[in-house]
C-alpha cells in the first residue's frame, strides 16, 4: 500500500526569491514556500498549493496583472 503525504498549511517565505509576495486580487496573495507556490486567501483563510518539482528551484514570482500591455 502506497502512502501519500499532502500539505495542509505552509508558513514562511523562501528567501532569495525576487518579488516573493504578489497579490492576485484584493483577497489573494501568492508566495513561494519550499518548492511550492502557495495561494492564500486573506479573508476566507484558505491555502491552495502549486507544487514544484523536486529538482527545480523557484527563483522568481512574476505578477503579469500589474504590467501594462500596449
């Protein structure tokens, strides 16, 4: 029988990541933690995880919503 571990909550930021905290909207922030990116809703207090690969290091979080497109 295989055992699968699943995160419930992740706290902390990954240091050394440029722009390591981004707002998706007025209630949701995204930040890297370990080899995951975490979406956290401030009002409803839930987290969703975007898993990273074991051999890939997250070095940058980019927020395209605030950039101008012309």
